[in-house]
C-alpha cells in the first residue's frame, strides 16, 4: 500500500513524510471480513489517515490517531467521502482536532418501532405521498423527505422470534408488526461538513487539502452536531407517527450510526458503527437493529462493552502497546448497523494510485488477469453483505447479544 504513497511524497526533501507513511499503518486496526470491499476500504482509509497525520505534523503536534474497522468494514457510495480518502464501517479517533470536512457526519440512524394497528398499503401510500410532498412535521419545522435517498428505506417487519435466554423481552417485544426506518437529518448537510470556514485550520498535503477544528470551535461543533442528531432522531419518530398514527407507535430504539462524539478522551467519528453502550428508546438497555437487505432477516442486539483483549491478534496487541492505544481499543465499541456494501467483481487485490493530488485505486488479480482502475465509487456494481457474512463475527467477538429476529414483510423506497 504505502510503497505507492511513498513515491508521491518522494519529491519532497523532508524525510519525515516518508517515515510518517511507513508508520501510518500502526494507527489502523481491523476486525473485519477480508473480502475485496474491505481491502479497498482499508486502502482508501489509509490515504485519509496519511492526510490526518500530515496535518498534525505540519502543526508540530503529536498525531494521535486511531482507526478501527468493525465486521462490516466497507466503502461508502458518498463520492466526496470516498475521493477524500475515507472508508466506512469504522471509527476514527483523534485528539485535539476534529475533521468534519473530511469525514462528513450526518446523524444517520435506525428507528425501530412497534405498530399496534397496521394501516392498509393503500392508506400507507396516501400518507407517504403527503410526506413526500409536504415534508416531515417536526415541531414547527418541515423536515426534508429522504427515504428515497441512497440506502435509506422503510421496512415493515414481523417479529419472528425472541432469542433463547432472552425470554424477559417477551412481554415487551410482543409478536406483531414493527417498522424499521433508516433516515438522516437532511437540513444541515453543508454546515455539518464545512461548519464556519474561517474557524478551520487548513493544511495542504500530497493527497489533497485537509481542514481541522480545535479548541472552542471543536466544542461548538460537537454541541451543534448533538442538536442536529437529536433532530434526526425526532424526524424518524415523526415519520413513524405520521405513517402509522401516534397512538399506534411505540419506539423500541432509535440509535445513530454516523456521527461525531467525545469518547474515552478522544474525538470519535463513527462511520456505520454503534456505540454499543448507548441507551435509546423506551427501555433503559442498549438495543441496536442490524439490517442487511430487503430479503434477509433483521436482528435486534443488546450492546455489550467491547473490544475484549482476548480477540486481539498478537500483532494488534504489540502495536497497541507500542502506540499506547490499549485504553481506547478495549472500549472502542464496534457493533455494526448492518453488512455494508459488497463490490461485485472477481478481483482479489487493491493497489492505490495517487496522481496530482487525486486518489485512484487499481483492482487486480482477476481470473483473466484483467485490471480495473476506479475513482467514481457511484459507478461501480455493488450489492450488500448478508447476515451469514457478518453475524458470525459479531457473535464471535462478543460485540453484542442477539435479542430478536424480524422477518421483512414490505420494503418501501419512496
């Protein structure tokens, strides 16, 4: 990976840059499946990591950065995020500075609701049309309708079964209809990424420009994100109430899987991974939906503290000890919200190519020795990983305990 990157910075007489790239892999840890998509994600994220390290170096600061991939380590179809060197299914932890214009937080999450009396599909379509036309009523505001966008959806579910040894949930999770709503805030997208431009510190690197916020601006930004995240949660509740009737809706859980937080003395950006100790919904336990595609079971997990050190490899143990990452890693909490995208190509190796401050990736080792070089992630053929690819890792790593399983009845992309 870094041989190509070293060629890019070889024009500089500063040998520190070369050393920085050689050491950068020490800040990237992975507990992900090792398919083509995950390989690409790690190569993409390594470029973003190099930019962050160069930012700190330019300011004369110790670049304390940790990146951890969870089981669903993947790429995003967000072109801006991908082209700037950011993967998905990971947490990015930094000290002193945050990097919202690189990581693009948006407050996206899942709301799981129990529905007492399910309306007919015809009535549901009428209500969907109204929401699409008029927006989502949130207090005195009208939220932007985004359920058609990207991988957002509404999924009507039927409770299939409660997991063994979790019979205490039977009274609370009664059999019947449920709905899972995947949406984000859609009102402050530009400010969440770019905030107040004059407050950013900007550094130019061989891999592109990177901007950071610190001190009071950092605190202001995290407070701002908290308000936008709360709006995003209220929006999912409002969608459920408008579609199914407020008296028919009970919120089981409503967690965010993409946002910026203060955790374990670090500033942590979560890209598709839950903080598996957060308690949201109507019950004081951390419950999290895991969804995969429109034809797979959806699961509800109770979050557990993780990562346990017994699941670290010897190499991960040694690197964490040398870099003083132990305390963060054992509290990283990397429960995924799903399986992530899966590239539909027969390649088995990824090579980054950096040219004129643009990042490209060459896919290699296909059966007929063909190659593909990519930059526009939106143009690629992709599917979704299923539960058989992700849940064994979730269970083996003890990231959570399976509580219930739901059958998808009707998927709505509207």
